[in-house]
């Protein structure tokens, strides 16, 4: 999926507007933030809210493309939780959007993250 996204973005973006692609791959850890053992998690998210969040970030200066995939359901330790890709012109454009987007997804888009 990630390789395909990169190919599509490189093929469909003006080279004048593309100087960086950042990728986040969230993975289910074997322990929670407080140190408890985790076998997996149950995750749900709001698709409409994700569309709204993406629309907000995509219109920012210097951003050429954004792609997000979120796993849903019961997922095990080691499984992918989500992929986030932000492509743009300069590091100063892409890095702040990348960090803010991931934080907003976790806070506003994900409905439930329950340890199993």
C-alpha cells in the first residue's frame, strides 16, 4: 500500500511541489503506556470525521497530498494500527502537518482503543 501511494504521488504531483514524503506506521505494542501487558486492541474510528480532518490539513500551504489508512476491529500485538503519509514541498511545511495530523486522528477520529 505504501509503495503504491508513493508511486501515485510522484506520478501525479508537480515536481516543483514535492520535496518530502513522511510516513507513519503505528503498530500495536506488547505493553500499554502504563506498562501493562497487551495482547491486542479493539479499534473503531469515525470515517466522516476523518474526511473532515483530512480536508482541513490538505488545504495547508506546501502540502501536496495526504493519505491515511486505519485498521479497524480486533488487532493483535505487532499488527498495523494505521498508516499516515504526508507529502509536500519543504520540511517546514510537512513536519508540523504530519505531527498535528497524527495527534488529531488519535484525539478526534479514533472512537475506541481498548486493550485486549
